[in-house]
C-alpha cells in the first residue's frame, strides 16, 4: 500500500456510489427554518471506527485499490469523509486537512469519548461553527453481549431499566454518551449524533443465532435500549444545537428493501480478510462494494452513503 500518495488526495478525489443519498429524512429535532445555512468551519470526529479512519487512511470496511492497484483512501469514502467534503475540506487522515479532525479511535467505547472531547477542548476554544460528529456504542453492545454475567433479559419498551441488569448497563452507557454530547453543546459547539446501526441484522448476530436461537432479536433489543438513552438524554433537546442520524432505522430499511438502496446482499460479509486489512482485492468470491456488510459487524459503502446523506441534510437544514 502506498499511504503517502493516498493522503495527498483532497476532497475533490472522493468517489461515492451512484445511489448516494437516496431517501434522506427530514431534519430531526428542529422545527424552524434556517435564516442562514449552517457552514461548519471545523468538523471533529468523536467515537469509534464506524466514523473514523485510521491514521494511515484505512477504514474498518472495504479499502479501495485504484487502477494501479494501490490503496486510495479517497475512494469509497466513509460517511464522515463525505460530510467534511460537503463543507469543502478533506479529513486529516485522508488528504492531510486540518479542518476535519479525527479524535475517534478504533475499538473505542462510550467511556472513551470523554477523553476524546477533552483533547479537542484542550486544542482550542469551541465555537458555534464547530461541528462535533459522534458515533459510538457498537463495541459496548458486543462487549456486554459477550460478557455480561447478570440479568440478560431485554425489553426495548422499558424506559427505566434497573441497575444490575444488562438493560441497565446499556442504558448507563448510552447516558454516558449523551452527557458528553451535552458538554459540547454547553461549550457552544454544534453536534451531529448517530445512533448505532442495528447489530441484530449483522452477520455477527446471524452466526450467534445459529448456535442459540433468539440472539438476533436480543442484539436488536440491546441496540434499541442503548440508542434510546443516547437520543433522550442529550440536553438540551434543541434542534438548533444538534441533529440526529438514524443508523438503526437505516439498517432495517436497507435490509427490508435492498434494491431501493443499491444493496445486492444484506446478509453476508463482503470481506475475506478482516478489516482494516480488507481491500477490494480481498473480498469473498462474488462479493463487491454493494454488500451491506463489510465483515460480521462493520457496514460497507452502501450504509456509509446513506448515513452521509442523513448527516449532510441535518447539518445543512437544522437551524444551527
């Protein structure tokens, strides 16, 4: 891989799939029109590998090789790359820009984003033109699914789960994220927050379901409980300050109607080599970039394009 040449590429080199931004949703949280369209002067990426690149430009998905068979980080851009590009600048880890800053780290969990936000706060004053983009929780949900030893029952309609239960821990972690987003808003920043994609529809869940039936439903319920606390506990509940991207709903929509979103496969993993080492040359036989899932838990370009569409709509249309 030739990382150096890839990182010289600017946002103009970004290639997206042709069905980008189908079915964008209306703005969440805001009920008024903008007097002047919002234009971010800085984008700050907070969370895990679902929204951040690695320092060498690779992603936890399909890394595209160009015509010379070299890795090109600007090809098949992830959703936050597309969002930053819409404001006219590349991300720091692909293009060498300084206005889209990656604080997100691979394998991060809800507890880690406080440190990410602290690092950004320490780097300079927060302004109303700073757009913090937040997505985290996939690693929390899988960690709790695999290792929680207490009460593992789940009811997505219970809005106040007790402590000492799986639901209680999920809710607590979702609340942790909401508190940190609220810090950003209190400091004067703006935010786009994404829910976690529905892990119950992932190949990871399907594999567990073959061993213990009902695990897909459990993982969907866990995703819903976690996301509910993130959505409800951010303060203030004010669409003038933050917008919501619905990755969980988008997962379900694509699974139910793949062709409407350009997805050719919504059940199998495209990658034969685990991300971040997966490339367009190391896919399973017959697989391609139109698969919903890159591996057993990370989504591929189809979902990234849809989340980009939602995020750009929120950022442009919410009355920030």
